[in-house]
C-alpha cells in the first residue's frame, strides 16, 4: 500500500509501504493512484514527494505477481499520470530504485537521491526489458550510449554516477525526504513542460547506427541464447528512431514477447532460487534460522597452489586477516608474489587500496594456532589431507573450524582425523576462487549446524553464493558432472567428434562445451582419480573388456589421451590442438580424428550419424537423472540448490534456470521416457536408468518444481 500525508503545509507526501523492498504490488500501485488523486485535488497541496518506507525507494515491480492474474492499476498509465500531473512531483530516492522503481522515478519531474542510493534497470536479468516506459525515457534523459549500457547489462549505478549521467538532479548526505520536501516547496508553481522526459528528443551520437550494430553484435555474442538483451537493444533503438508514443508501442510489443517466453519464467525461478539456498537445512532438521554462526575474525589457508591463492585473495579482499601457509619456501615466495599481484590488480579495478597487509605468510603449520577457521587447500590426495587434518587438530586452539577445499573427497574421513569432527566441513571453491561466485559448503554426518552456519556466513561475507550440501563422492556439482562427461565420451565412441558435441552444448548455452572445458581444467586431473579408483589401467588388454570395467560400460578414451601426454591446454594438446602450451584457442585436431577412427576399428565399433537431439538428451538427461538421485539421497535439500550450483559453478545458461528447472520445461514425463529409451539401448550404463524419484514425480502428475520438496519428503519418509 502507500500512505498519504501532508507535510510542511503544502507538500503531499506519498510513502510506499510494502516490505521488505517496497515492490510495486497491486496494493502499492492502487495506493499511489489514490494518493496522487488526493494530492492533485487538495488546493492546499502545491507539490508532491514520493518516497519509500524504511529507507528504500522501491525494488521495482513485484516479481511474485508475474505469471498470475493481473490486478490493480497497471504501471504504465500510473507513471504517465504522474508525469502529466499539474503539480511538481519529486522522487526522494533512498536505498534503491530498481526496475519499475526507477521507472516510477523517471515519471516524476525531479529526482533527489541519497549519496548511498543505487539505481538501475535490472529487468534484463529477469528476461525482460524496462517495460514501464524505462526503455523510452532513460535514453531521452541520459543519451543513447549510457542508456544502452545500463539497460542491456542491468547494472546498478551509485548516486554519484547517476548524477554524472543526469539521471538524478541532486544528491544529498542528509535526510533525503526532508531535502526532497524542501526542494518540492521551492519548485511549487514552476512550469513543468521542460520536466516531462517523454517530451524530450532522444540524444543520439552522430554514428548511432554503428553504435547499435556494435552493441547488438556484442550482446548476441555474450547472450548465449538469451533473448532479453537483444530485445533491450531493439527497444532503445525504437527510442532513438521513433516518436515517444510509437516507441512505447514497440516497447509493449517486445515486452509481450518476452513476458510469455520460457526464459523469463526460468529467470524468475532462478531469482527466487538464489535466495532459497540461503535458507539451508540439514537432514537432521538443523536449519539456517535456528543455527547461529560464530564470528570469524582470522582465517588460515593451507596450501598455496592455484586454489589456495584464490581463496587467500577472496578472504583478504573481504577484510579478513589471513595466515597463508605453504611448507616449501620456494613455492611460498612464488605464491606471495602471485597473491600480491592479484590483490593489486583487483584493487586497481575497484579503485581501492590493495589488502596486502591483511596477509601473514608462513611455511610452518604452527602459525595457524590462533585462527578461528582454517581452509585446507593442499593437493587432492586423501593421505596428504588426512595428515594435514591431524596436524591442524593438534595445533589449532579449541573451537577452530577446520574446512577442506576438496572437490569431492570424503569429508567424514577427514573429520575422523580430528579431535572435534563436529567442527569439520567442506568449503569447495571453484577456480579461480577469488572470481567464481559458487561455494559448496559440505556437511558430513558429524558436522555441527554451528560449523555449517559459520561456513555459510563466511561464504556470504566473501561474496559467494553458498549452497549447503551433503557429503558424497563429488558432492553435488562434480557428482552430476560424471554421467555428463561419460555420455560425451560414449558419443565419441559411437561416431561423434569433440567439436560437434561442444557445438551442440554451446548452442544450448554453455560457455564451453564439455571437451573444451576438460581441456581447460586439465585431463590429467580426472585421470589420476580414475587411476586411484582402479578404473584407468595403463595398457589394458585389448578387446571388449577394456570398455567394460567394474561391471559397467567404460570409455578409456580420456586415459589414452593422457598416456600420450595430452593433458589439454597446458600441454598444447588434448581433445583439441593449441598453437602452444597454455594457449586458449582450440582448433580441431586431425590427429584426434584418426585416433578415434583407429579406436573404433580396434573395438569393432561402427561410427553412426549422431544428431543434435541425441547429444543434448544423453548428456543433459543423464546429468539431470543424477540430480534426481542427489535429491532422493538427501544430498541436496531441494532442486534450487542444484540449479544454483550449476549456474554459478558450471556455466549452465541462467536463462534455462538450471538443470532441474530445465527438466520441467522439457516435461518430466519426456525426460523419463527418453532415459528409458537410452537405457534400453545401453543397459550397461547405470546412469541412464531412470531414478525412482523421477518416476514418482511423473507418477504424481509432474508437480511444479516449487512442490517437489513435498514429494521428496514423502519418498524419504517411506524409506
Ligand atoms: C517489467 C518489469 C518491471 C517493471 C520490474 O520492475 S522487474 C523487477 C526489477 N527489480 C529487480 O530486479 C530487483 C530485484 N531485487 C533485488 O535485486 C534485490 O532483492 C534487492 C537489491 C532489491 C535487495 O537485495 P537484498 O537486500 O540482498 O535482499 P534480497 O535480495 O534477499 O531480497 C529480500 C526479499 O525481497 C524479495 N524481493 C526483492 N525484490 C523483489 C521484487 N522486485 N519483487 C518481489 N520480491 C522481491 C526477495 O525475494 C527477498 O524475499 P525472500 O525471497 O527472501 O522471501
């Protein structure tokens, strides 16, 4: 709703009231319309101020209302009526003015912002465009190039930047509403014609066509199939080339297309999924709202390889004191230099001082004695990690949380090495750890809610999207990657090429196909794991047995490449060839094609034509199937956890919502039917056998994803 009061005798004050972010719900819109009518009809009122309660102007349209029956006054005519008002209307912007919130402010005749306020049009991130006149008013106010930047990226700007653009008229460090009221008194009675943005000509640079072409090309390149950024460019182009009313008509048409697209539904789901993962729970019943974290002031990182360096930078940049330990003197010096460089570059980008003094380096594990939390980031070797955990347990003060950055080893085994296994959790960062947003917080059977809450809060403080997951081989992300990689290899055996498989996955929206990604991560990483598991055996006997290991189909293709020293980008050869070791430009490799031909001939495999659909279905549905198993096993509490992990950690295209949401868009019955089909064709591939939970969901009528938790609860209670 909105509250109307009269202040200072002659100013009508409209306060938006819809906690927590004053979203423009039907009730708020109705409140604004009613309040404006009152303000315009009261002769004592000479001007109007619009503000939001609790120091927040507005977070924009109420996303919860999207997709439902539209009720209450629509936004566009409401904003038009404000702009057309005969008395000056001033927006008092505190906190945030985003999306429809900023569009409302653009309909006002003046905008006063607090110096700490941030404004932006993030609709593109929800698969939409600023469809309440924002795409037409913003370019008229701040010019086409700046408007294109804000609208196509959805980025927020500070009040200072907004002032520079001319987006706001004044900024203040004082009480914004008081300043706005005084301002409104001053401008009462002044002519308003020059204050109505919709009447402004659109400021275009002379080479505007070239600009639109360049922006469109960039947007198409980076959108990975998302349609909203393209529609945003088209809408701004309409502002630049058409009179206002026709531009609004174009905005409406483009919006109608976006609004009914699956992409906006996926992105809206993902918006709420990101928030849902913060409300974590454990199978024991422990939850985010009943488990208090303990403050962490000083942390330590053990092992300063690529991951340890990134973690150290992330902690120091967030203001934590860090003890960074590397036992080899030479490696320690190299790491120190690398970390300082990373901090300096990051600080330069953000215009702040580098946090070099936050880090103390040492080559002795004793130096972590007084820290509150340790993150172990040594090599992925269980024996080594166990030794480190034993040492940490002996050295650290009582109550220190001991965390491992393992990407999939058993957290419980590490916990067992310590005096206080309840203080042990996994903190699985993704490379580069100071850049990638994802953190898997892994609880073992002995981990306490206190340890999980503390790791989750630390993750938040260092800017990560943290997802709490259970302990199993590979946790959530890498466990689901296994069947995906496996299917990709089987497809090569059956006739596909790495470049074809990658092309299909990249067209789907992944930043990189599975083979390019493997080349980047290094093929030797998985090879070592498979050797430790007894799967990769050097020079096995030829024949059928090599493709059937531990009772299931196995492809040794990756192992054979590693045996040739082809580890991917770092060696200049892998699934692709590169100009030199370390180069990132992948080129198809004729050697690999001959190698695949010979391999197939050796195993009497006949290459067949594999189409796009089969690549997608086998790679993605096997991965999704594993996701259902993870839910069934209670490793992830809900589908949102899996989807957030895949979007932030594995470059799953956000506009497809994540693998579990994608399954709902395909139709759970279709996913089930295709898995059954492929499992029948490949009975020796267990990952293609449909999971019981998937069958149960289909059996209960494929409920919407928001209802899965109820079905999962029922399934688990029957176990
Ligand atoms: C056409 C389309 C038009 C005209 C639009 O306006 S589309 C909406 C454009 N606005 C946005 O995209 C802003 C979305 N919100 C945010 O970016 C952030 O929530 C925030 C910056 C406003 C606040 O961030 P923060 O302080 O970290 O808090 P949370 O993100 O956790 O949010 C708190 C709860 O508020 C809910 N919320 C936030 N914005 C909206 C909204 N626009 N509509 C409905 N609900 C919103 C959010 O979901 C949180 O609630 P819970 O999910 O935790 O219950």
